[in-house]
C-alpha cells in the first residue's frame, strides 16, 4: 500500500539534484520530469487517502514497492517520449513584420 513512496522519493531526489547541478537548474525538460514524478506521487497519495489506506503496509511489501517502481518507470518512459517529441518537432521562428 506504499506504492506512492517510490515516485515520491524519486521526485525528491531529482529535485535536490536538479538544484545542485547548474546544467539542470533551468532546463525545462527536467522541470517536466520533476512535475511528472510529483504528480504520480500525489495521485497515489490521493488514491490511498480516498480508500482510507494511506499508511497501511500490505502483506507483501515487495509487491507494493514493485508497483511503485513500475509507476516510476512508466513516468520516466513518458518523460523520455515527451523530450524526444519536443526536440524533434520543427519550431518555426517568429517572423517580425517588416
């Protein structure tokens, strides 16, 4: 029941490392990853609050952590797809009127 912990820890680690590494600080793609991980963790927390099982630990904690790891991997794969799509799309420069 603590599957939300894995994306939450990943978001915290990414956030702190992003603040320390200057190359990542102003990179919009890393901001996206941080927002996606935070959103995944918040979704899990809201879901568990809704069902009244926020701090419950299930009978098999390994399964819960595996679910959290799967959620984090899916978030990371979607982020890679977003970055790839953002970098491959042609952006037309703004034309100034003459």
